[in-house]
């Protein structure tokens, strides 16, 4: 290609200059480009996200192991609302057989009673025994709660009930504001329910697993609370101490 007065492909002649023609060409190009960009931006700004699919199932933990992990994370952060969402509507907590009389408490309580006791522990409320004896509140020291699968245990499925059960060893530390310390131990059998078999509380379909049952096995068959400032306690004892009035 020759800069001025020279043929280009096809035999056509074009005069290229650096004068007004080039200025007009650049102005037109910039205007067109700006219009395209503005048009794209304006189209994006007017886009709205699609409405959620009303038929989408309510999602719970993807597996029983994931459920235990989510429970521990929420418990150690004292996130009672999150823990509430991990329970199946028919959740039941079962105290160790030898703790029922020792703690003057019903053998079983429901999700509402479980959450009430937990919130009182998390919120720093004073524990009260049925005889009126008060128990100091817990301080803000981390619980460090762990649930370790018992040696040789595995998830045992009951396909007819849609549940999976496994035994866990419990470990937790509860520090009180009077400097008493409870080392919480023992073991428990925890049951996870496949929510696809029952659906969500509002009648929606559901997928995943929720906690449906917790059976405390106590500590070596005995409810141990200790008599000094350092106590060896079962989780059932901690639950019983911070029960709501009337439980």
C-alpha cells in the first residue's frame, strides 16, 4: 500500500491523509464504541436475578459426618440459631438411665427443651436445680467441644426409618464464672435422619441429614459431678443444670 494516490487491492483508489478525514474517522469510531459500551452497561444494569425455584428442596447437611462437623462448629461458636436449624422437628434427647433420678429430670426431652437449656448455657444464665439451688453461669472461655467416633464404630443405617446411628466419645470444657471447671466426658449415640424421607417442617421437600436423636451414655455408667473446683461431668449433667424452669 502506498500512502498517497496509490492503488489498493481491487484497483480502487483511496486518498489517505492525516488531515480532517482522519479526525472525522476517529470521532465516528469513538462515538460508536462509546454507544456500544453504554448500551452493554445499561442492559446489565436492568437485568434482574431469576426468582428462586419454589420447587427447590430445603437443604440440610450433605452427610451424617458433615452434620456432626456443622454441629460442633456452631456449638463452639455458641450459635444457637444455627444449631436449631440442624435438628429434625421430632428431635429427642435421652438422658443416661442412671442420671434421671440423680438429676431429677425426665428421661427424654424434645427439641424445645434441648434448645432452651443450650441457650441458657450460651447466654450466661444461672443454672437452677428443681430444689432451687443455683449453679453459676458459664464464662466466655471456649468449650473446645469434640465428638470423636468411638473405636470400631461406624454409621449403622436403618433404611426403613431413614436414619443412621453412630457412637461418639464426648470431650468438652465448661468454665464457670466462679472459676469452677467442668471436664465433660462420656459417650453418646447420635442419630441422623435423612430428611428426604420426611420433608421439611413447612411441608417442602428436603435433602440431606438432620439430628433426630441423642442418647447420653453417661460416664463409665455413673453420673459424676465431683466435689472440688474441678469436676468430671457428663453432658447430661450440663444440660440438666441449665434446664429451663419446670423441666
